[in-house]
């Protein structure tokens, strides 16, 4: 059997653009982003230079958790369009050289899913979920004391029904957990994978990929217990081996959302017969600090090396604070537990750092995920409390601002109503949002959009080669990668003063200008030809 072709290996170095459909573009003017809006913007995405689109769930859903409460995987939610439109979108994107990834949420379904509705009616479908009797004299206490997966939440993960039984939901009560020990659950999800692969998708992103399997005894939570009762259980690997067989039949790929501190256990998910890639949350949450970033990069590459899987790099997604805002704060890392209203932010500083971080992430070996609006330099919006929709806010008792601030609908046209998004957006756009509009930035060679377009044009030159660190002063990151026409260098200055550049033949792209002496200023990055 010959070596895989570049086309088969596209995912190892791809730039994958995350589309949160509800906030991308509104094609029918009802204030909610939709597939028609995405189809109209495909030329924009092609000009940006991305290799694939990853869509957050676009399926039928009551939208109690932004679509991650799926009622039917084979139906597009009417707010977004139809299955026929999704098929057109997949085909039209492919014609432009852009592949499509869809999102699967295997840990749970919506409480409106036919299975759960039948379970509530005392049907045999109860076996597909985790129903238990309560504790206490009259069964009035939850079956166990597991904590909710929503950070900062003291809410229970069990809901009691009128018949006295309880059902498990690691997230909201509207998202009952599936029982992955039941063969029907496994069979259904493999059929869902085939359904979408047969419609032309190139891959699948797996939500909460380490949570599916549960200890059948559902014991109380004990910190440090191994194995964990519901995180990273060994049974998961057999599930993903079965999925891999399905994907291989279609040349499809998987990316898993796997939050695990143990690097060796993380790497198990990336063995050649399991998932192709997994998200790198260490890099995403890392502060703007040279030492910490280098450690994150080194550890990421080291944990992927034994299984031959490519690393993934991401600065932001639909769950975390936008990059320009995070990097403009005193605490430049990210932690769900520390999110708070009214955190002071220096957006000019954050934008400068975000531009440098873009060149850093795009120069690293592996795949890059780009969340919609990052290429426009959008800040996190502070949503008025009476307009917040994210359940994370409500389940925190109102202390957590939630995730809506990174989900505000995109600005496309500066002089159009609602910055060209479409109808009045489902989340309010802040005043001044039109200043970030794509049409303004496309005409400005110094804009964030122009920087990303230029970087994605050059990035293929980095190829698949390894990274070699170069000697630098403290606070500076510099590494070399073998390019198609000789060595390429990336230098990022996080120190307090400008620094001299290493020997090179010419600069290729900078996140900002060099100083008059040709040195790299603070919070600036540059790509050089060696």
C-alpha cells in the first residue's frame, strides 16, 4: 500500500474555519444566521484562504444550549434552512476547494428527541438513558453527587420526574445523557456518521468526546478516583475504533473535543485507529507569556509525536473569550472559573497581541482552527443582562457572563443596517460594531482581515516539516521550519523592548512594522525567509 497522498493528508496542516451559523450571516432577514447566509459568503471564505469549514450543530434543536441539544441529526433546524440547502452548501464549498466538517454531540440529546420523549412515556427507550431511583427515605435525593459540567455551576445533574425517578444530565436538564453501554446508542451514532459522510462532509467534530462512557454503578464523585466515573473511561476507545472504521470507508476525519490534563491519556485518543486529531486547549488558554507559550508548544508537539498525530492550534472558539479582549487584560489566560462582568480591557494592546498570536499559531506545525470573526479582530461583547441567552449564565446564578459575548453576529458591511448581518440580530451588536466590518477591512492593507489573508496565502510554504527553536533573549520566541524554498523563520517579541532579528534574507510578513532601526517591537511577530 502506497503512502497517503497530500489530498488524503489535507487535515494534517489545514486551516479550518469555525462557522457558528446563528451568528455568521442572515440570508432571509429574520435576525438569525442561516445556510443561505453562509452560501452567499462562500466567496469571502475562499478569498480568505481556508481549507475547510467546521459547522457548529445545525440540526433540529430547541436551542436550549445553542444547538448542542439535538432533537434530530437528519433534519436541519428550520431557523437555518433545509437538508437540501445543507447539501448544496457542502457541494458549493467543495467546488471552491473548501471541505466541510459537521458537529456531533454524542454525550446527550435534547429532551425533545424522540427517544427521550418515549422514555418519559415509560417506553423501553428508558434503557437508552440513565434513569435511577433516588436516595433518601422517599427517593427524594439525587442518585449521586456528580458536579455539573457547566463551570461554576452548583446545579444538580439529576432531574426528578413526576413518577419519582431521576434522569442524568451532565449539562442542562434539557440535555439528558445517553447510555453508551446500550448497543442501540452505538448503532444510531454510526448511522448518523454514515448519513453525513454520504452527503459529502469531509469530517466530524466530536463534542465532549471524553464524557460518553459512565461507570455503570454511577458512584458518588471522589476527587482523584481512577478510573473517573464519567471522564476518559477506557470503554471510550472501543467506541472510537468503531467510528474510525466508518470514517475510513469515506476517507473522513475526526477531531475530538478532549479536555484532559494527562498528556499520555490524551494521546491515546489519537492512536492510528482512533481519532485523527483533537483540540489543543493548553495553547488556547495559555497566557501571553513567552515561557508559558513555549512550554505549551513543546508539550503539545511532544504528546502528539508518539502516535504520529498532528497538533491543532486555536486561539478562540464559540465558548471562550475573544482573543483581542483576553490579550488586553491583566490576566491574559483563559479559565471558565474566572470569567466575570466588567473586566477592564485595553483593546489596542489586545489587538496588537492578537495580530502577533495569529502569525505565531499559523507558523506552527499542524492544523489551525480559526473561529469566525477572529480574522476581523472582533472583541468580546458585553451583552446586557436582559439579553443574555446562554444557560451557563443562568446556571451560575447570574455571576458568569456566559458565552454570548463571543457569539455576537458578524459585521459585513459598514454602512448597512446591523452592519450588513441581515435582520435585527438575535444578540445585540455593540455600538461601533460596523467599524470592524469586512468590507472596510478588505480595503485596508493594514487591517486584521488583510493580515489573515496574507498569512494564509504564505502559510502553505511552511509545509509539514518540524520546528526548531532558535536562541533568543528572554521574552522572545523564535523558531525555524523547513519551507518549500528554504528555511522559514517566525519571531515573536513578548519582551519589553525591541529586539534584533536573526539573520535572514528578507521579511515575508509582519503583524506590525519594524522600528526605525529594523528591530522587532514589543508584542509583534514577523515571518522571515532564512
